[in-house]
């Protein structure tokens, strides 16, 4: 019926939409006019694996109408797009979007906001077979050392404790980060950087960044504390001092939940 104001339509759709993204589910609902009545449309997807709600988003985009929907030249229809960040990113692709295998097929999105080489590598990788959510649906728990479902964590090598979510087996944080400590002392050191962007004397502020490591996905959150080594502490003594009770009691500078970010960071508020 002529030209459609996309901006106004998008604003109207967003005002009617109710979207909720949790760590295990995507829900959307809209009450819209259909012919001479109003109908409620709902979407509920139980995801194949856990995601990070804080790092996930949705947006209303437009696509050119085709076939019987093309009422006029250049007609476009709104689409709801989701972008979710995986809580446990890996080289293995998801074989489907939802926890239940309904025979659905996934197709590569040519406009995906990732590097072409990264997308190609993911598409050629072996599909993930089990996740904490598929195991939970089957009445079992997920063992990451074998990437499979087990009856109990007692049969999961190196991960003998049950996570509080009841979905997966975990090890102690100290045990999990031991791998990082070993690598940091050899040829693959951990790295972090901070540039003070606060120009006020005796105050700091800016982004604290560190190099990603798969083992660093284990923590649920990160805390940045202000501390200093004891005078004269070097080598092994210096390393052990970071584990002391003195550090645990050090002032908290900044805090961030686990976002599974390939470029992790914590923002130190200006004026700190």
C-alpha cells in the first residue's frame, strides 16, 4: 500500500515486543493487529547450550518481501534478529539451535558479524554432541573432560564436583586454574594491560584487559583488587604471596561477571 516508514514501523514493533533472554532460553511476545482482531504471537526457544544474557542482544531488521507478501514494489517486512554469546565457546559448532532434536537444520548466515575465515573454520568443525542442557533434559549431568553425559560426577575424570546449577561437573577453581599457572611459567605467559585514562592526580580509571585462556572460562566472575607485594618478594615467594590472606583482604577495585568474552576486560571507574 505504498511506501512504509521503516523507522516508525521499527519503533512501533519494538514498543509492542517483549523479549527476554536468559542463560538457557529465548522468549519473545507481541500483541499485534491481524485483520479485524488482535492476536498474541509468542516464541519460546529452549537453547542447545548456555549463553550469556548480559552479552546477548536483539534487534528489529527489515527484509524485502517476496511472493504473495510483496504487496508493492520495494515492500519490506520486519524481522526479529537475536545475537547470543555462548557461555562455553569452542571450536565445535552447535548442530541445532534448541535442546530438543526436532530435525531442524542450521544454515550459515552470510551476513554474520564474524571474520569469514572464522565462520568457515566453525562450519568445517565437528558438531557438538552434548551440553549441560541436553544432559539435564536426559536426566544426567555434563562431563567436560569427556564431552558427554554421565549419571553422576563420580564417573567424570578430573571433575568430581557437581555445579550448583546441577547441570555439569566441575573441579575446584584452584585445580582448574593450575593449567594456567603452568603455562604462565613456560612459553605461553598470561598477559594483562592497563592504561590509566583518568588525568586527575592520585586517581585512576580505564580498561583493564587480559589475554583469554580456555581455563579462564571456569570462574563465574572476576574481581580486580589493589595490592602490592611484600618488600623484597621475588620469584616463588612473590607468586605465593598473591595467594595469601593479605590479598584476599585487599580492597576491591572493580568486578565483572563472566561474559565469555574472547577479549576479556574489566572497566575501572574513573575517579578510583
